[in-house]
């Protein structure tokens, strides 16, 4: 990686792409500081100080702290992610959408258009819901969060938040097209990393005041390095199924006959399972916080992060959604048919249904390993905080996103540098065409 960083200056195009990406991320961070009109910022901050373990805290993490300030980017990129996931689910259920998916680039362009329409609709509904909810909320000291409630405030807030989400969606697409890395992922990455300086300052403040021993800080740094190394290893882990292609004679030419492999990623679902699991578990806790009934308050306390009930349900949901999302992404029958179509087969396995059953069996086993790995990473911060009283400012989902996006971005940078090196091999060489 150090060698790649040193070689950035030798590739002007890559340097321009990186500068463009940094400029767009700077625009995102500036916009996250612009507040929505009609909000009492102090009352809103006091309200969010007690919402860390609820659904609001989860959304605030993905918006990079913009929801806590109710800035113009308060909804973040979550409506776009939700629309993408909903469209993927509908692709399985609706044959017309499945046919569009198989049409290649034209079909993908149409599906991207539907995703944008869904993003606009979801962000408008969420913005209106937030505006109505804010009118009924008060800070712990009793001050109202909205100064002048009414339909004027609701429509203005919904339009502002929807426009912010649409702008972020456009910003992410521009980064993907003209920058380096996946734009949507980098926006989430920037929002999470923006909290890192304050977390480091708070950690050293605890050491300075004597609340945290330096030896504990050193042990925490070692654990962090080990966790990051483990995430890097598991994110790169694949199960390679050997594939043999039969020889075919077309005219005077012989095609095929080579060996290859079918790579199946261990963590196929990525960070989708913990996001879904957190949202579903935190939703009842968030609702219970607004209902002042004793048994509802006890439910809210039981479903707070760090409790045994929450962590147990969290792990079960992560495993369930890992299998669920993998089943949506991979269709073993389609994979087996594609192998058969191109003359490929798995040694020792008959083509067709037997191959699909074998791929499904392998997927089921590696998905369990990937789900357990994701569950361990997501539960580890809560264990460190509750059991050992260690200040750990980033959740497992945030760690998975930061490390995964960083690895993907570095992979794209390596691809650009490799392409430049290949171009250098061809300098001074003139290729002649056939007469």
C-alpha cells in the first residue's frame, strides 16, 4: 500500500480522480453542518443525547452526525440504500424486474432509474414523518424542538431533507464515475470517519484524567489492530470451486479445455445483515421510549445495546439475514445453468441439478462461517464496553464498513496503477494490423 501511495504522483489521471473524490467528500461534510430552518438546535441536541441506543442513533451514524444537528443531509444516503434493497427484493418476486436484470446494461440502467424514483419517494415520506415527529418532541427540560409548527414547517422540512438526499445520491454517482471507489460507500465511510478525531481526543482525555490506564490503552490498540487484521482476512476469504471446461472444436479451432474456479465469497451479504438486524431490534425500543408505560419502558431497557437480550436477538437476526440476503444474491440453479451453457462442469459433479445442489450446499456452509464472523465483530464492542468498561467509540457495523470500503478503494487505486504500468510496457511499440 505504501508503494501505491508513492506512485500516485506518476499517474496524472489517478491524481485528478483522487482530488475530485476528496473535494466531493468535503462538500458532503460542509453540507452536514448546514441546519434545517425552524429548529431549536440546543433542544434537538439535548433530545439526541438520550437517543444513542435507539434507531435515531443508528441513522445518525450513517448520516455522519447530520441527523443529530438535523442538517440538510440529515437523512443521509439511507433512503437510497433502502430503495436499492427493496428493488433487489422485488426483483426476486416480480418476473418483469428479473427480466430487466438479465438484459445487461440497458436493463441495469432502467433499474437504476427505478432506484432513483424510489429514493425520492422514500426521502419525501421520511422527511415528512420526521417533521411531524419533531413537532411533538420536547427536550428533557421541556423546551419544544420546533419553534413554529404547522404545515409550512412540515413541507419545508420534507422538501429540504428530500433535496439533500437527492443531492447526496447525485454526489455519490459523480464520485463513482469521475473519482475513485464507490461513491455511496465513500459517503457513509466519510460520515463514520469524521467522528474519529473526537473519539481519539476523548480517549486521551480519559488517560490524562486517570480514568483510563495507559496499559489498558495499549491493550485496546492491540485489540483494534487484531480486529482490523481479522476483518481484512475474512473480507478477502473465498471458497474456490474448481471448474473444468470441455474442449469444443469450431471449424479448425479448439476452444476450452482449461481449468478455472468459481469464487464464492465467505461474507457474501456484507454489512446488510447487521444493518437490518439493528433496525428491526431498535424499532420497538424507539417506539417504547415515547410511551410512558412501565412495561413498555422495561421492554425498551431490555432491547438497549449491551443487554443480554439485545445481543442474543442481534446474533440470531444477523445469521438469519445473512442466509436471506445470500439467497437473494445467488441463485445456484442459474449458476449451474450458466456453467452448463458455456461447457463448464465441476469435476466429480454431474451438470445441471446436481451442480446446483452442490453449489447450494457449499454456499450454506460458508454463509454460516461468514454470519458468525459478522456477529462476533458486531458484538465485540458491546462486550468491551459493558463487561470490561473499555471506551470503544465505534460499533461493529461501522468497523466493517470502514475497513471494507477502505480495502475496495485501495483495490481500485491498485487497478489504475496496474493499468498505467501495462501502458508503459507498450510505449514505443507500434502494432500493425492484418492486411
